[in-house]
């Protein structure tokens, strides 16, 4: 079934980052009406993905819904599967479980967890999630390197909407991307992915991971694409620059910056960040940097930029409006513009 779903589910999706639960439901319903392929949402330090996805499921009937991402280690494997069952039940079998570790700083600082061996731990977690999903009776015992679990259901386990659950894994560095290739149904890509990084790093790492598991089929990618649409091109550029500057501060993304020759810009943006000089951070994002990492401009300009740089790059591009610096009204306006601009 999973292979068939991958073949069917090709097209443009939208991801709702930031905003509120009502916005997630409203945008998912709009995306469904306008013919987009999927609607996703993510977790952060102030938002769970599960509650928003429940609202999205209640507001839709056909569109695929996914988490991009839920924090892989924030919940126990059992709770992750229980919540996935709920979401799949609410959506009638339309849910895709996207798991990601977050950066080491997020794992240690935000979640208060051990931040070593993230990729091996994820490689153990995903098969365990699948085993728990399929459990009906009997006993499940798991004695692994990171997880130790024994479960004998006392009551009948309610059957999920599907016999199998799609599990996608997020990754940026080659080792985590290999983990996705080894154990996941697909890779959730990062907004800083570019055609060059995908060709030189991502696809080869996915192939290495798949080969380790004896998989011969290609591993699909659903990846974020930062997209800012406005009637005023200068405004769209400024809002897109805010998101690029936000990512440039994070050292985990240095390999992508280095691949494109943006080491000097990233260092200067970090220096401005330390000074809390937001205006300087945005001014340091030049046209080449902006064109490398984002789709922006008027609706016509955004469509042209998308076609030129991202068309055909991913099995499922996930367009999102950058939440950095946007109020609720502008955030909803920006996501709505994406849906209307790229509606089928």
C-alpha cells in the first residue's frame, strides 16, 4: 500500500508553521478545496503538532495530512503510536507520521534529553513504532540499544484505519539522511535544501541508507520550500530574508552555507544576531542568497522562481510562509496567497 500511495501522492503541499490551531484548520480546508496534494504542520517550543493535526483532520475529508515534524524523542514510542492512531482515525487513514530529532541544541536544551547518537536512535525507533502499530494481541518485547519495552495488551487493541503507517524522517546532515533512507518511507527535507545540495549530498545519502537495508526503490522526498508572495516585490523580499537570516544563525546548517559560498554572510549575520541588530541581519541577506534559498515576489514571480529552481526536485514540495517576524494576520494572508498561487 505504501508504494501505491507514493505513486499517487505526487504534487504540491503546504506546511503551516506558526500561527494558531484555528489557522492550521482553516488553511488545510482551503488547500483541500483548491486542490493541493497535502497539508502539514510542525512542532516547536510553543506548539504541538498533534492538536493542530486533529483540528486539520476535523476540517477536511480528502487531503493528505502530515507532521513535518513531530519531535521523535519527545514522546515515548508507545505514546507516539497512540497519538498516530488517533490522528489516523480522525483523518480516515490520511495521516503521515513525520518524525525528526531537531538539532542537538533542541534535543538537549528544549527537550532536556541526551543529545548523542541521534541517528542510530532514530533507526531503532522507526521499526519499533511500526511494530507497535501492528500489535493486536500477544506480547511485544523490545530490548535494543536505546529502547527497552515489554507490552502485553490486557484488552483488545483497537484496529487502526490502516494496517501500515507511513513514517517519514527528517534529516539535514548526511548521517541522518542515511537513517531516513534505511528505515523511513520518505525524507522530510529542510527549507535550506537546494537543488545543488540535494544532488550532491541528499540523494546520495538516501541511496546509501537504502542500500544498507537492501532497498532498491528510490526514497521520496517531501521538502519545505520557503515561499513569500506579496503584491510588493520589495516586501516579499524583506520577509523572505528574515527567514534566511534566522537559519543562517544556526551552525548546524553550515555545510549548506559552505556549499554555496555563504560562509562570510553567515558569520556576519551571526555577529548581527549577537548584537540583536535585526535590521542588519536582514540587510546582510543579499539577492544571491535570497534566490538560492527562497521563492518570493508577486504571484507570477513566485511561480516563475518555483518552476526555475524547484519544479521536479522533490516528489512533494511543501511550500510554507516563513513565520519569522509576522503577525497573525500577515501569517494567514501569506499562507493563503501560497495556496491560491499554486492551486491546481
